[in-house]
């Protein structure tokens, strides 16, 4: 009896203590308790990491920027993705990282009548959401972010997610133009509170995501061109995350090659640069001791991560003009290539740039050849980025040869993969998981033949 009473007393005491702690303490690691000015830079860094870590490595192997030479990267080289080791972390990085953080920022900003914060967050939410849909197809969105209220969110069709992306960007533009009680400042690591640049980034993203849908929407190029009119107009306006502003923060590619040297430059990409006599070679590739790794422009310790840049936008403009039958494609192409050479290889003499443009960025009047010229430069500009694989899937360019030994039950036929499979955690724990995990050749909405 004494033992039982003592035990009951201890349990009551512990419960009372827990209640007191719960009432008086605020968990600083709980995003719901953190102000938007603290959440915003974290969400920005999470976004940049998602665009320069495992998802970009896998996309880079599929688009033959990289070749996997050891460990899990060697398995990816053979077109096999592990739903646990490969997919679980990437899915979590999107959903437990910026998608969740940005959704919280939007809710808090709306409650605090701070539309400028909501606008910035909607731009980044659209970026992450559209990119996730470009990897997996159908994904949870409208029922996501409900926490314990819904452990099995339904999957939204990819077509509807892309519509939501455009809606988010339209709302972001309106929010950025509205009156606000408070606005981002130094906490805005990317644009330092310049709302005009965030508005341009929203229009640039509208153009990018319209171009993803060219197989489904004949008006996509025209829509993209209309958005581009209000997007980036010069170098320096692009959506770029500046890693290295503190000693503790290092570029993700630098960390990857330092800690997991399982990837090298694919010979296809290296040989293409040699064939073109491209002046950006040293910025693209770092060669040492017979190895070829990502160059310092992208992978130096303090290198920035390009997410969507002025050179990309100008080359996309050239593609859109060709597809829409509009003039001005060559001028847009040469502006984009020139700007990218100056960014990646800033010491290149003007005469050498002009020679390269004459040889590799001049359109000769043959529609198919012109498109190939533009898409080759887009492929180069998207080096290290998920978008390079997206470009291949939506345009069938470059004309890549599949890796050897890529024919397996997960990738029947052995062609270059068209999508990611879903992660193991979704298959096991989401009651709304699709009937079966698609294979790597199953095409989704915007990639349908």
C-alpha cells in the first residue's frame, strides 16, 4: 500500500510539474512560436539546400552532368532509386523543411497583417511546390501541413498543383504591392528587403513553370513571354542564395564533395565543353589528380547557389520566341549566354566571347537547328540544377544515350528516368498513397507523350 501511494504521489507530482512547464516554457525550436523574421532566412536556406543536394545529384546523374562512381550514387547511375535511402530524405527535406516553414510564415503574416512577408513566402512556396511536383508528379498540397489533424493527406493531381503554383505567384505579386505593417529587411538573405526584385522573381518563376507545360498547353510559350516582360531585366536580379556569409555556413556542393566524393563529371558533359571550346570550362569543372568535379563557381566554400537567374530567363525567352514564332530569339539567346559567360568566367576577353557567340549562339534560319542551339545553351546554364533534367524531359534535348545496365524492374526498358518514385514512408504510413509506386518510366501530366 505504501509503495502504491508513493507511486501515485510521484505520478501526480510529475504531471503537475509537466503542466507547469508546458504553461511557462516556450519551445524556441517550435516554428509556431518563432516570429516570421526568424523563420524567413531559415526557409530560404532550406530552399537553397534542396536545390543543391541529393535531389540535384540524382537529377544531375539522369541528365548526365554527373556520373555516379561509388556508394549510392553508383546505384543511381544504374537507374535504381531506393525508396528509403534516396527518397525518404528528399521528400522530408521538402515537406519538413521549406514547404512547412513557408506555410507557417504565410499563416502568421496574414494574421499579423504583414502581406510583404506573405508575398515573399508565397514566391518561395511556389518554387518548392512546383519543383516537388516536377520530381514526383501528384503530391499532397491542399491537405498537407495539417499536422496531427491529418496524417494521410490526399495527393493533388500534378496539373492542379501547377495551377496552384501560378495562383500562389499571382497572390504573391498582389501581396508585395500591398501596404504592410512590417516588411523584410536584413532577414531577407536573398534580396535584402527589395520587394521589387521579389516581384520580378515571381514573374520569372511564372515563366519557368509555364515552360514546363509546353507538351500540354500550346499557349505556354506566349504566357511565359508575357510574364518575362515583368521579370528580371539585368544581371544581378536573379534568385540566388549567397552561401558563405558566416563561417559556419558552407556551400552544399562544397560539403558534398568534401564528405561524399561519390560523383564525378559525366564524360558527356566534359566532352561537350571541349567540343564547343566553351570559355566557362574552368568554372564548370575543377580538374585535379585525374578527377573532374564541380568547379569553383558552383562548389567553392562560399559559392552562391543559383536558383533562377537572368541568363536562364533570357535563354528561356529565346526558346519561347522560337516556339511562339516571334522574332528576337537570337538577341535574347546571345544576351543570356554573354551574361552567363561573364558570371562564370569573368576574365574572358570580349573578343573571345564574341567569337563564341558567333559559333555557338547564332541562329541560322532552320527552325529545328535553331531550337537545338538554344536548348544546348539552356543545358549548359542549368548545370548542377534540377532544371537540367526537367528540360530534357520536356524537350527531349540533349539527345542523351542511356547509361549502361539501366534496364531493371524499377526502370523497365533502361531509358533515362522520367520521374522519381515515392518515398517508403509515404507508402507505409499515408493511407491515401497511390495504389502502387510508379516506376521511373511512368510519365505524369506535363510529360505525357
